């Protein structure tokens, strides 16, 4: 035994080891793991089942993660992070690095498939947090250490699953912990009731457009600070957000996830989000602003051109793979990255990670490939021009095979005819570090071998180790090598705690835009009688090809409404009516059946009006085309017609107004895309726009318990002609809707009780 080294056996009971013989640490048994606390040293957590031991040196404890009996530099928490990363990177094999380069497919916890020792979760009788057979395979066999979690049963389940996963990988290889991640999960449930002092599964905030409708980077930063605390308590150390594509085309399916139409606002919001999520302060800071409250942000989708897909279609599908630039406005879409996420005010300085867009940018990408394959976009623009040295992770599935323009499978845009291995090689040569949605390291190793043939072994090993360095840095500086474990009791106390729920609800109130308040009908005085009609939505096919069954929706419970008003069952009894609807849903710009049967090309308009629409003003010749799965190049939909799924929303508003007569009708529209309001506004005495918030916010505003303060973060189109004639790459280029009171629904417009808002936010961002 070397001097000053002491190997400690795993504790078998709940006792605490007291400090003695110069020992500066104590060990206790926690819920499923052991915890070591040290005087003036790092707190360590480890699983007694992982097989690792504890090394003592100079009175401090260290985890022997690779079980070699000595303290390696990467295991020594006293060393600078760069030195630890360099030490571990040098020890990794190409197989190890290939595993690090994988980002798992979407994982739900639990999942009711035959993946628990060959049984469904229900049949297995296992706890909800048990690892699946698939997870054990990709963690052990393929070396995956980046796991994307979608839905979890509860905060406690998330914490216990995290502990199970971390304990499992701690005993493998070099003991590299999992860097678990999440897509956004703080959205509100529309029918949820807010109770001051009550908690929830997670704090609920407005959607991205709603956050931007506050025009307050301060609110965004506060959300991110709370979000980071909740994410860390759930075991997430990476957020696959913010999404900062500028919303220059109102038809885009993902418009609701953007930060609006303004590059300046999107830039400020991106900076606030990244600063809030990444920064740890005080005792929580480990180094350079990073620490125990830090969550790596993965800003997306570089170069910010998702909204530029022709006709408003989306790049997840082959029919939406091409981004077009009628006015040559490419550079403006990069600004939220280069001026926002790359220029943070906090000590972390720059977003930790970045995700490229799916789209192939016509006229700007010289090889005609999607952004994740583009050496120009990644190596030249990011690595060299911007000196960006963070992790770059491809969007999910870009190396998989495409199965047709309407099949949501692989997205190898511009690389459709190449092999899976060569696509991986192309991604590596572009400067990307990680493959989103890949659980199998085989194709990465195939790409490495292609690289050895073309570039030489020394060059290719250096290329792989460069990516390993970036990937490991994000794991080290969030403290995972020291303690990746969670206390489930603490998780339950923190996630969705009353304080966080209150702050989220306050932000929701500040995100609701009041467009119209004819004759000052709001706020309502006294406990008025209100009528809230049921909403009907017929069955339809969603973007992913799944069938959504018909729904009859009661917007709010009687108990909740009667905290504010008296709920009545007919318009005749009511003093006022409240109609809750959604923005128009006409599909996603493609008719799969028409394409499959050969009826026509399949291309269709995306309509923002409720009534039936024929695209008489669409461009006759598309700006993009040439997909290998199509025998034509003109993707125009001129003269084609579509119907909206929810035309009944328009009919509901009109019928309610007819039934109410002169009595006021208040309409609240949950907005995914900016609707043409000529079919709604004339029948509304007051009009609100909601952005994925609790409907209760409308009651608070109607009753005067809060005052509207939000502003439009985009333009509202006058009609579909202006939508067709606007350019996909250009902001503020539509004719805006004029209402009956003479107001123009333009960017930064909004009302409060006094009238049109004209405050410092308007002056700053107009």
C-alpha cells in the first residue's frame, strides 16, 4: 500500500464513519447510495453496488472510478477541470469515445413494452425507476453516457431512475457518469388550477412565445434559474434548449417554440436563458460559474433557419427539408447565437452546447446538405469564425435512412444516397461532436475507420479525442464525477414547490396579450354570470402520423370558475360569455395519400384561417426541389386547397355571439401560429392571446385581479394573401390585421386597462 493511501471497504450498515487519524471526511448511508462529506473538500456520492472503492490521500477521500488502486488525475477533484479532462481523454480508447459521442433515443420512464427482463413493466412487477433491458444494453455495450429523458411518472421516479443509472455506469470502464437531459418540460396544463401555496409535479410557465410576450429577459432569466434547480433535482444536467430560430414564417409548425419575430428580442432572451440555466453561485459554484446548480444549455437550431423552410413546412420530414431565402436574409438568423448565446453576461460566458438544424439551406450551403453535415456551417462559421469550442450535437436521426418524403424516419438531407457509416464520417468532418438519437456505436467506429483511410490514424485519433474533450468537459464542470446521485426526498420538496409554482403563474399572467377590449368591457365588475361553451375537435392525424381521437373539451371546471364568477349553462342566463379556442390547424403542408396514390405531388398550403382555403396567391414555381424520392422539382401548391381541423372553433365563436346578442363575448385563443382574425375579431368584444398557459389566467384578468401587460412578439396577418406573399426569411413583412376599434395588430402591440401600451419595452424593441 502506498503511503497516504487507504482503501476503504464498502459500508454495510447505516453508520457514520467519524473523522480520525487526520481524516477530514465522514461517510453516511443515503437513500440508495453513500454520501461522503469533507471539510474544505468535495462532497462525493457513490453506489455500494458499483464495485468502486474510496482512496484516501492527504486526509481527503476520492473515488477510484477505474478501480486501478491509485489516484488518477481525473479522479482528483483538487485538480483543474482542464487537467482532469485531458487525463481521462488520453486514457480512452476509440470505442470509449465512440460511446461518448452517442446521444440516446427518447426514453420514457417507465415504458410499458417488453423491456424489463423480457416482460412489460406491468408484468415485471419492477419499480418504475428500474432500468430497461435496452437502457442496460446501450449503457454497457455501446458506452452511451448521454441520455434523453422525455416523460417520467413523477419527480421521485426521475430521481430514483437517475440513481439507478448512475450506479450502473459507475461500475463500468472509467466510471463516467451519465449526462441526462430533457427537452422543455415546464409548459402549463391548460385546465390546471393554480392554488397559492400549493405545489405540483414541476413549476408551470408560459411557452416560449409567451415568455417573449412579456418582453422581459429578467423573467426569462428567473425562469431559467428556477428551471436549473428543478432540472438538477430531477437528474438533468443538459437542457436541449433554448430554441432561437427567428420566427420569420408564421406558418411553421414549430413557430410556437421560437422566441418570436425579432432578432433583438430573441438574442436577449437566448442570453438570459443560457445565463440562468448555466450559472451557479456561492457554495454551489465549482469553477468559473459552473457548479451544482448548473445545467448545460444546448442552443438550437444553428444557423437559426428552421423557420425558413419553404411554404412553412418543417425539416423533420422530407417534404420540408429545404430552407429558402427569397430576400437573402441568412445572416440575421444567426444573431441570437452569435450575439446572444455566445456572449453571456455570466461567468460561464458561452452556451455549453449547440444543435444544428435539419434543413438544407438553398443557395447558402455549397454541398446542398443539411446543416449537421455542413462543413461551412460548423467548421468554418462556428469553429473558426466564432471560435466556438462547445459541444455540437446533431439533431436526432440525421444519419438514419430516409424512407420517403412523407415518412418521419431518417433525416439525411443531401446525403440520402450515402451509407450510414459515410454519413457519420461526414458529420465528423463537418466538426460535429455527437450523434443525436443514436444508441449504437458501430457506425461511429465505421466512420472512424473511413477517416483513418482518408486522413491517417494519427489525424483521426486527434479528431476523436477533440470531441471527447468537449463532451467530458460538460460532465466534469457540473460535478457529476464527484456526486451524480439525488436524494428523492429533496427532489420531492424542490420540484414544483409552492414558491416556484407562484413565480411561474405570475409569469403566465404577464404573458397573456389583450388585443381588444371594446368599450372597456373588461374587467368585469362583481360576480357576473358567465357562460363557457364546450369545445369540439374532430379526430385528426398529428404531425408524427398518430391519430388524435375526437375530443369534447370542457375548458374549465365549475369549481374553478365559481371562484370568480357564477357559471351558467345557457347564453340566455349569462351576463358574459367566454369562448376558449385554438389557432387554426390545417395540417403541415403535405397530403400523404395524394402523393402515395399518384393523384398529385402531395404539396398543400398551410392555412392560418379557419375557413376553407385555396392558395391562389402562392408562388407558381417553388424555390426548392430535387429530392431523390421525387420525380419532379416543382413543389408549388398553387391552386391547391385545405380545410382546418378546428373550423368548429370559428363556428363556436360566431354562434356564441349570435346567442349572446348585445351581451359581451370574450374570446381566448391559444396560439401555436398567428391566426387570420378577420373570422373571429368581429364577433369578440374582448380578445386574448394565450401561449400555452393555464386558462385560469383569463379568469384572473377578466375579474381585474391582474392587468394585461404582454405585447405581441410577432405580426398578426391581415389575410392569407399577405401570408403567401411574405418571404420565409424576412421578419415584419406582412400587412397586419386592423380591428373594428382601429387598432393594428403589429409587433409590440398590446392593451392594458388604459389602452394601447407604450412603455420602455416598446421603445426598446419596436
